[in-house]
C-alpha cells in the first residue's frame, strides 16, 4: 500500500466496543456500521421473541376468556361483544404513541415500554370489577399489541442485509401462534380449577423478566446514527450530519418535516394507504377468527367451549408453521407477493370452513388451513413494513399502518354484532365481518411498494 492511499477504518465489533446503556463516541460512529456478531443477533432475537409471545398471550387471552368473564358479570353475548369493541378502541388510542416513540427515542426503549405495558395489562386485568375498569385496563394492551412493530423495525436494522433475514424474522414473529397457543392451553388446563383472573395474572411475571433482559440489549446502529445526525444538524454541522447518514445508508432528505406528514407525500402516499387499508381489512378477520374464535366456533359451528379451546390449540400449531413458511417464501419471491398470495388463500379457506360441514375433522382442518394463511403472512408483513419505509419514518410509517389493526377489529366486532343482531346466523356474520375482509386485504397489497430483499 502506498503512502497516498487512504486507510479505511475497520468497523468496530458492537459487542466489544459499543455501550449498551450509553452512546458510542463520534470516532466509533464515523467508522461505519459496526460488526454485529451472531451471538448478539441471537440474544436480541430471543428477547424479541419472548416479548412478543407474552404480549400475544395477554392480547389473545382476553378474547379467549371473554365468555367466562361475561358469565361472571352476567353479560349477554351482544353486550360482551360491545365491551370488546370499546376495549379495541382503547387499544387503538394507546398504540398511537408507539410510532413516535420508535423514531424519536429509539428501538430499544420502545421494546422495553411495550413489553412493560403488556405485563401491566395482564396484572391489572386480574383485578377488574366491571365493564368500565375492564375497558380501561385492557386499553393498555395496545402497547403489547404494538410490540410486533417494534420487533419489525428493530430487527430489520439489526439483521442488516442478507438472503435469510426474512426467515430469521419469521422465527421471532411466530411468537403470535406460540402466545395464542399458550393462552388457549393455560385456559384449558387452569379454568377447571382456578378463576380466569389467575390465568391473566401468571403472564405478568415472565413479561417483567423480559423487561430486564431488554435493558441489556444494544440500540440499533441505524437509529444511533440517525439520532446523532439529527444532533449534528441541530448544531449547524450539516456536512458531518450528511456524511454520517451516508455511512449508514440513511435517507434524511426530509427529516426536518413531521414524520406523519411525510407518509402522505407523493413518494409514500399510495404505499401508506394500501398498507393501512390491508391492515384494517385483515384485522376484521383476525378479530372474528382469532380473538373471537371461541365465539364463532361455539355459536357458528356448534362446537362446545372445551372443544373450541382444543381446536384453537391445534389450529395455532398450523399458524406457527405458517409463519415459518411465509418467512421463507418471502425471501424467495418477495415479501409483498407472499402477503398477496397468503391472504387471498386465507379468505377462501375461512369461507370454506364456515359454509362446509360441522364435523370436527373438517372444522379443525379448514380452520387450521385458514390460520396458516391468515397469520403466516404477518411474518413477511411486519418485516416488509420495516424495509419499505425509510429509516427516518420507519417507526411512524409502520405504526400508522399497524394501528389500523384495532380499527379493523372494531369494524369486525361491529359488523359481527350488527349482522347477528339482525337475526342472521353466526356463520353468515363471520363471512361478512371476517372472511371477506381477509380476501380483499390480500388484493389491496398489490398497490404497495416493491422492495429489494
């Protein structure tokens, strides 16, 4: 090497040099993105997976145990569905805070706060005394619901580029069927001997442990660089700010604008609308077939409550496999295409389940296939959102689409209640409120952006 040739600094190893609790020096930052060891990736993935499992446990358990809660308080089926609607409205309001939290304060703090919110929701639910307290407490589950957005943004930046990153994320996102499986299993085993309140309470302590584990994680290098570039720009050091942004491949061209406003500029507008619409419509199906699955199976297909819990357990095993399959498929044919295929097939499968025979074998098979194609594509969807928005609005963009989920759940519950109140059978109500939305959500994704894998 001649003396005139510049010496390119070697990027530091994040687990040897960077601080977990403070900020790396400018000297380290300007050496470029650090090398992240497989050990750090593995630890981060495990903590995110566990955080998601217990957030889902808390979130899904409410719908699973709603018939038992209604029995204790003497609520009718229509009144308990109305309670679920108000709970979901509260969930929506609380979840709005997560996007700005991600983009302004960081991915790691967002992980800790959302997991703590799920723990708090579980613990306080055990002590509710009526409808109002239940609505207030369950609104906090909006933090746990939004934990998957945190995972999608955080792990997208930690994994970097690579052909297998979608499949790796699917292992984390599979925490949904695992959490739902645990909720159904604990309910089936414990309800004959203890109150439904205790089933909520046991989720509090693992979630608290995960909060402490989360404190030992690293902030993502991309957000660390984004935050420092903002500080440099605020100090008038624009050249250094742009240099740092270039090193970490950050688009900061409109970083001075409101994050929410940027989502509706011409370059992101159609993408934002398509994602938001897809989440809203698909979550009508989630509310009907997953959150209120026991109600549909008991009232619509004539399945007993205990057998409905068994069906939910078996079907969520299929949902787990769906996550792995769609995570892998997204790496092969693109995540957007994977979502389109999965959700259109999911809508067809749930329709076949509703209008087909009521035999246990048929219902289990079609319900499992339906959850395979309904839940599985979220392994591609959540990660896709993280890579389809620029880093400056990665949190608020992903969360704006994601918060349409609770609105879709409200719409699903409202339509289900309205159709049933009009005297139609639960089967027809579930088709109108759920299966149709799943199918259309897949088609709507055709309008979203394509991304480099």
